[in-house]
C-alpha cells in the first residue's frame, strides 16, 4: 500500500469530497474509493503490469481523482493529459511515453491507434497498440514543455507527491474540512498538488468545473461554503473588470500561480473583496517552491516579482548567471517534491540533488524571493505555459512556409497572447495558417494573429531584428487578420 492510499483510507468515508454541480454529482470518499478500485481491478485484469503507464484525458471530470487513486492501487504511473489537447497531441504524448492504456470520460472518442474501449463506471478505458515502457517506482508523469518543443514528463514518485502536497498544505493553511474551487486544470501540476492531493491526503473537498465561469465561482462559493480558490492572474483580473454584485463571505483565501501577478491586481482585489491574493511559485519538476503568506497587499519592488518565502522543506540557492541582476542568480531548488528526472530524456537541469530552473531572481531584505526574469522563452497564456518552438515546428510543416517565429505579446486579460510571423515566397492566408494550428494544437497554443513576410527584418549587423519583428507582431494584434 502506498503512502497516498494509506492516507486516503483515514478520510471519513461519508465526507463529500468531489462536488460537480454541472453534473449534479457529489462523490463521497467512499464513492471515490469504490470508483478507484473498479478502475484498478480492470487495469490489472486487462493485463496492465506494474510500472506500465496509464494516460488520462479526463480533465476536470470527477473521476480524475479516482483515476490517480486507482493507479496507486495498481502500482502503475499516471500521465494526465490536458483535456483541451487535440487528438494528434494526445496521440503524440501517448506514443512518446509508451502508455499502455488511456482513460477517457465515458463515451469519449478514443485517440488514433487505440483499441475498442471498456466502460467502467463514468470512464472508458482503451488499450493502445504499441510497445510499452515501464516506469518502476513512478507515480506520476507530469507533462511539461521542453526547450526543443517536444513534450517532457517528470518522473514523480509517490513520496514526491505526498511531501510536496504536505508542504503546500502546511504553507497555505489548507484544512481537512476546507472546500476549494477547482477551475484550474486537474491535469496540471498546480491542480494536482493544490487540489487532488489535499483531497487524497486529508479529505479537503473540491468543487470541480470544466472551465472558468465567473458567475459559477460566486454561486459555488456560496452554495458550498468555499474558502480557498487556487487560480491564475487572468481569472482575478476578470473578476475585477466585471465585479460581482457581492463577494461570498466564506471565500477569503485566494491563491495565484502560473503567471506573474501584478501588485495592482492584489491591491484592487483586497479593496473589492477584503481578501489578499497570495502568490504561489512552483514548477512541475520541483513542486511548490515559494509562497507569500502576507494578509495585506505587499509593496511591489522596484524591479521583479515577489513570490514569497521558500516553502517548508525547500532550499533555494542562486547560481551565477550573466543575465541575473546584481546580487541575484539563477534558481537552483532542492525540495522534497523534486522529481527524479525526465522520462525519455537526460536533462542537465536535474543536478546536485535538485533542479536548476530557468528563472532568475534574488532575495529581498526580508528574505522573500523576487523573480526578475527567465533564461528560457516560455510564453504564459492565461497561466498556461507555451513553448514557442512547439508552435513554430507546426507552422514550418505548412507548404510554402520556409521559417516561423512565435512571440508573446502583452494582453490585459490573458497576460500574454501568441503571435506568429512566417516567411514565405508565395502568398499565404493567415486565417488558413491559424486553422492549420487549430487542428494540431490546443486552443491556448494557437496564435491569435499571423503575419506573413517575404523575408525577416535584419539589423545592421545582419542578424534577426527581434525588436522590429515584435513591434510588427504587436501591430498585427491591434489590426487583426482579415
């Protein structure tokens, strides 16, 4: 029996832990356990061996909790895939990491190359027609974008999940009798660590929705006495731009991660709701890193983004980097939640007992971590990280496109949006290029606008003029394609 399974057995069986108002469902701990045991039994009887990978495309379905617990029963690792992924993206991830089966919502369309599915309660389980790989000692493969554009997946063990979520629970004061809003994806590291694991470890309930619906957040908070809302900046900014008639009295603990949180957003929310949005910083590779526990809006630094103090069990050191500010460095993190490495990849980032992130930062006079920039080139679209290289690779597949560049352009509502620039010697329809991306990429990875050029703008030294290209991309956003 794993530590997660052992902890869940101590959750009162009658406690309602998964609330899904859109489906008119409320699952008790006993319901989750029964569903998990049915799934686990099917995995074993259908020939899934210990260590073979189970993929899941359940999204924020109530069964997502049971699927993780089922894999702990069966001693098989789980790889959650974003429910917004296209069939091609799902198929590519399944093949790359050699999954044995895939779990879908009941009646869901099987990905290409899968066998006919079996319906087990609320889910459908399909076998996959390819050779598999075993991942002994691994509980979860967390998908994350790599610098090459190919997906990477962390080898995260049972104890990594337990210890990371235990640190989150302690730092954020998440109580067993709390209820949390579940509108962030349960397939992402943030949703797993802050929502699914507190439920499994101590019975903290979640109200699940398959997307962010502002009015539903208010209604759910009232209906279920919700205290904690883990979100991303654009959700809170939307609430401020469209303030509700009143703020739920119980909804007092707001957490933001996934993208930079502006100080003015924190101050405005405090003024409107009387609650502070607490910054949370972490990575798929390390789990939670820092949390800002202050109950009043912080004073913003002259430069950078305050993300709080290191979480329990986390040690951060600053390593020299020429891009880092004076007195700062590149963050190396040692934590109880740090994964063992990547599947199918030897990455030098996992070093010295921890992980060397792509973030630059420093500590302020009070010991709080201030992020000042990144070494890598991720773009944050509404709190979801996009690797431009992945989108560029798709655009280069189009006949007539000789090269492509993808940029992040600031956007008030979503933080950043993607804009693509392509070079072609023949006329291309920007809308057709966007449709090509839509068929192959998740919605948040599709460029909002596409600029077609005859050639790249160059500097006097003959290098790509990124400033000119970025300016042209920003102009295209203001003057969209027709």
